[in-house]
């Protein structure tokens, strides 16, 4: 869940606390907001704002829904996989800004004031939904008071129905919030692309052919990825097709590809597991006789090392659900690249191979035309 960091609100902004959302009056010339990543500069309405919370640079433009071919829609997204899916559909016809930096836990990420500005200046906000980015939704609700043309697309909410929600260790049903990690199921990522295409065509019909062609090309690659993962999983001995991960993000992946999530280390409050929970997981690993358990670069923890040592299994600490590999501009710095790297890091330690994926190119597919 993404939070708004109230401690970073500059004193010269006129603000009003509404739940967890700040409504900000921008009557200043130069605003500096501290953040937790490298600094970028965003120019908006004559105001220069220094911020490190965005993954790209967005400039304010006057485009509105139904923009002409020379006016780019200003689109804000949340996590990197969604940003990349949107990029492959929209290509160079939009101005795209991702809010959550690479390597940051999207569930605890805090919005800073400059992020609120980006949302307020957007034409369209695209998020996963399913309560992953609840405070982004709150900011959109407030921004629509002054920017009534602002629209929001919740991909997850439009991809599955409540009877398809998955509740598990890290996302228990008692909280009411389902596991939100739909994009690790590749057909759901295809649906994300199609939903994005439809919304962009609705708002920018002049570029309908461009969005459609990009989406067709991209979905073809995603279909190839999906089929490759299916074949690769089959190379894993059946008794090893079990996942115990730190973060409980594979709930929609596993049933699609014939695997089973047997547990997760991180509890629902995103803290550390109790000694009793750790002991239970160790017993479960021994009983299941799995050869490896999986951590995450985003969630470094000594607990994973302890569990692996006491259960006498290999630990793989490189699975990622929203951190793209490589650097911006690299061919593997994409949603497809992330999935390919995940399959190598997951399936090989479980006794399989990824030769079925060797012909899948991780590079983006959108046209530069």
C-alpha cells in the first residue's frame, strides 16, 4: 500500500489534511521536496520542483482527454511493471511518469508532495488497484475537485472479479484486501495491455491505430512468454514445483503454471515473522522436502538466511515482483525481462531449465513512429 509522507510537506504550501491526503495550493515559484532517491527536476505550471520519487521526468502540458495527435496525454503510473506495460502500448504518444522508484517496496512507499503535483497535473492515472495504491486513489479523488478531466484506470479491478481474489498468508481475508500481484500471471498482463489500449483510444482517438498496433505486437510477445513459462515449468520435477517465498507475490502465477505456493515468510503487516512462525516454516520446508526457498532483493532479511540454514535448503534471494532488471535503456529493463530473469532464478534451483524461453526477447516492442 502506498502512503503519503506528511513529514515532507513544505511549510510554504497551503495544505489541508483530508484523511491521509493533502490538498495542496501551488502558488509558489520554487519548491523543494526531499525524497528517497536521486533528484530529478519537474517543471509544472511555471513551478520548478525537485524530487527523487519519480522514475521519469514529466512536464506539464495542456493536453486533455480526446487530445489531438500533437498533444500528448500526461499519464502517471505506479509500479515499474505496470509502467512498462503502459509504455509498450502507448509508446511515444504519451508523457509517462512512474511514481514508485525501482527497488522500493510498493506496499510501504510514501508519496511526497511533488508526487501529489504529478497526479494533479495528469490526464490519466493507471494503477494496479485491488487496494495496492489506495492513497494514490485518494489523491486522485481530491485532485478531481480541481482537475475534473483527470481519469483513473484500475487494471486489477477490471481484470478479475471478487470471486477470483486470492487471500493468503501476507494478504489474509480478514483484512479485506486481496493479493494484488496480478501481473506475474502473464495472461493478466495481456489484459492490462488491452485495458490500457482501450482507455488510451477513448481519450486519444487520433492515435487509435498506433495504440492498437503496439498492443497487438506486445501481446504477441507476451503470449510467447506465457507459452515458454508453461514449458519451462514442466522441466521441474513435479515434487519440486513448490514455492516458499519471502514476499507473498506469486499467488496468481502459481496456479497458472502448475506450481503451488506453500508459504510466505513476510506477515501481513510487512514486518518480521515471529519466532513461532519461523519455526513453523522450517518444519513445513522439511516436510515438503523442497530444494530451495526464495527471498527478494527488495526485502533483505536475516530471517530468510536463518530459515534456509536450519531447514538445510538453498536460498535464492533474487526473485522480483516489481523491480525491473538492468538499467533504463537496457533491453532487459522491462516487464518481460523481469519475468525471464525470475524464471531462471526460480526454476533452475528447483531442478528445471529455461531453454523454452531462450527465444523470448526481453526488449520493448512499441513503435517509434
